[in-house]
C-alpha cells in the first residue's frame, strides 16, 4: 500500500506561496511538482485541494516581485473595489521607468511606466486618479465611466484630481478617451449600470441628464430622487436592476414613487438591462418622451441639442 501523502503545512494552506516560502517549512522542490500542489506561476504555488482567493493570489505574487512593483490597471481597480471586468486570471503590475521589469509569466502581466502609488491593505497599488488614466488604455468607455463615477462617488479622488492627471498626461495610449470621459463623471451615481446608461445617452446625442436630483412639488414637498432626470421637462429615467425585481418591498416602493411623480406632472421611463443592449432604440424612446413632455408643458426644444430654449 503506497504511503499516505503528507498534509500541506498549515502555513501554506489557502494562500499563494513562493518556492522560498515552501522551503522554509520543509517542502522540497520535488514535492512542489506533485499533485498536492498547483503551480500559479514559475515561482508561485498553492494547495491544490484548497481554494485560493484572488486577494491571496495577489499577495503571493507581490511577495516575490521587486519592492517597486505595484498593482496596475484592472488589477488596481479591483483592489480598490471599483467596478471592473477583471476576472482575476491575470495580475497586472507596473514598475517605474528605469526599474527592472519582471518577466511575463502565466498569471502575471508586467508593465512599465505608471504614476504615483500608495499602499492599501499592505499592497502597493496605483493611486485612484492614475488608475482611471491607466484604465483608459483598455479603450472601454463603459469600464472607464463606471470606475470614474465610483472613484469620485466614494471620495477616492476628487474630480479636480482626475482632471489634473488627465490634463498633465501626454502621448499615452487611451488619453483621448480619458479626456472625453473625465468631464462626464458625476458623484452620487447609484450603480455601475446607471453610469453605462448615462454614457449611452450621451453617446447617442442626448443632453447630459442630471444625476439624482431632488424632486419637489409646487409647495416644496419632497417627491422623489430619480436616477437621472431632465428637470425642466419633468422627465425622470430610472434604471431597474435585479434588486428592484427581487425585493418585494423595493418593487412596491418603486411603483408608489413613479405614480406620485406622474401625479405631479412628471413622466417616468424605467430602463432594464435588456434595453441597454439596444441603446439606439432606448435613446429614440427618450427623445420621443422629451418632445412629448415639451409639447405638454408648452416648452420649446432646440431640434439639435434637445435643450429647452428660452
């Protein structure tokens, strides 16, 4: 009967560890090649039978990289808790120009350059404003406006700090997109999908809506706080995510809110994820409702900008 395999030392369970870490607790290089241990990279390993979180994997990589390495791009955004499409399959790091860049390995993508870094939960990471700039290199406006709204919404950086970083950057990949998106960022955005909705409206030629305005009746009684609105037209746009459908209480509150607004002359458009997949149709609907509201209220809309004239 073959001998029972020795258990993994407890110091190495549920985390990523380097070859040197393993050697310090008596795990040989030969044992690292066995079935009990899974390779995450050339010098990084984990217990094959225990799940390793993305955060633990990041800590493992950073423990074997040079001190000047910092999380970068989507990995930095994820570490900050920003909305991102990063799936954790690759950890992106950056080192300053002139420093020795680590080799690219399975699961690790090094970059050169980068801006200022700070330490968050013990890990070096690019600052939020520079993370915004780095994300622009991916060329995804949805990712960029979601992250930017989150940055200013959680006070990770101010709008002015983002403007300064974007203004000072020159000759960088994605700088045109960063300069296009930065002036459109807003505080108080309720969800990443609301950010995408606002971007699609702007991309399809609609004027920028107001984010989360406080709506009052004629005697200053509070009515509602819609996600997006054109107050002059009394037109509100609400994004209905899954939480609105799954929560009975939230669903009932939404119905009451919309009926109260309509009773005070407002039109309410409710938007779902399915509509975001057909932005042209959605924006055509919003245009029609804007024109209908303008006619009902006796207002004149500029035919090109769709803003109220006079």
